[in-house]
C-alpha cells in the first residue's frame, strides 16, 4: 500500500534535470491520485521539452514502482504561458514571450545562434516565431531557407512566412537581396515596429528577435518599446567581443529587460583532420563576464565549418543534423532559455478585471 503523502515525499526527492528543482517545489506535480497501490499523477512542465517527456515519465514511474506502487500512470505535459515584460508595456496578442538575441558587435554569429535557437525551441514542441530585426543586413530569410513575399489577407496585417515549423518576418522578404537599406534611425525603428505589430503571428509561445548588432539609438529604442521577456547575449571568448557584449548587457539592464544568460559562440575549434582542439578566440571569456555580472552561461558552441555550411545552405544545424552533438548543444541552450523564462513572474495583465466606476 502506498499513500498520497508517500508519493509526495518521493516526488520531493526527484529532481527535474532541466530545472534543478524537485517536482513538488517546482509545482510541476499535480492531480496526485492513489487507489490502493495504483498511482496516477500529472507532471506539468513550464517549458518546451518534447525530448525530455519520456525520460521524466520514466524517472517518476520507476521511483514510484520501487516504493511499492503496482501501477503508475504518469502523464507528462507542457504548458507555456506569457511572462511579465518591462513596466508600462503590454504583452503582444498572440505572442506569449519575446526573446531578444543580441550582441554588442557584429561577426560573433548572433544570427546563426538566433536561427538555431528558434529551431531548437520548435523541435522541443513550442510554437515559435522569428523576427529579423536587422534592417540593414537581414540574414534570416537565407538562414531559414525561406523565399517569397508575405501576403496580406485583410490589407492591414501581413501573414508570416514559414519553414521548419518556424513563423518568420523580415524586411529581407520585401526587398531585393542586393538592395541596400539607406535609412536613418527613425525610419528603421518605425519599420521594425510595423514588422512586429502588423504581422499576424499565430499563437506564438516564443518570438525570437534577431537584434541588429550594436548598442546605439535603434537598439535602445527597440529595447524600450518592444515588450521583451528576456535577452540572450551572444559573444565570442575574445576580449574585444566581450567589451561590446558587456555594453549590450548593460543596455538591457537600463531598460529593465532581464538577462537570461550568455551564449559563448566559437568557443573552441576542433580540427576536422587531426582532432586537435584550439581556443582560437581565447578561453573562459564568457564565464568571467557571467561571474562579473551575476548571470548564467547558457552554453558554449564550437567554431565548426559545418555550422557555416549548413546555415548558408538554408538548413541550420538543428535541421541538418538534428541528432548531432552541435544540435544537442543548441537544444540544451534552448531548454535553458525556456526554463529561465518559466521561472520568471507570469504576465497577469489579461487576468486583471476591468474596474468600472458608476455614479449612482
């Protein structure tokens, strides 16, 4: 015979490997029912984890069977909700969470990381959108392998284009690939606001915003006016890249956007001929930066020719080699980003009752 109290006690001793918290403390264990020695319960994860559902179900089932249950029905599900944004801004309709992927400077692989992050979240079961906010150098159309122009069904909004299960919008869909965008800052900001607000996003759990590089007026305006759930900073270990990455981090702090963490790109190069590993851009830079600012290193990615070749071909690594080591690294980073968001305060603006004052 096993009691509900005993089931709860066992679940307190089981740690979700993705959150580092037990299922009771994380409030993931729900609807526990015990009939004789049969146990039924739900485990509700607040992050996309399609690849983790079966391991977690097995973890819970085996622990309860070992404790004396004759049968365990553990139903593991995912529920992604909207979380709080900057004060004074409202969550967009049909977009639960916006994640800004930023770098202080160009050339660190930010757009490649953003594309694979979006695809990894989609692979884990989330509904994902990609907003290419780099007006001057849009790269997501090529990276996501998307051609064509967006349609408008109502004359007011645009339908996002889609590939690999990711909805996408970019100025690159509307101009020739070799046409320069000779626009001043206010025009760029207005264009980005239109791309964001006038796109008919379809029930998106996470909208990844591939931010333009730098920390100037355009980036600051975007960070102030777009309701961002959190920001991911991409850098290489190189000192010159870290200097600019720190500026990007401080920019988001100034506008009260939480920093979800740092992704260290091009951390190590492994020779495809001999297997020799070499830290071309230095070593440990992201870790030192994370310690300095009290944030987390979400993961490190290698400098690998396959990443460049696959992205240039419109089939990023998560799609081209979904079971490969590099894709697993991207998926681990994506899960960590989603877990960090799930730990933040939920957005309650839509649940707040309207207050009406009537004169009697």
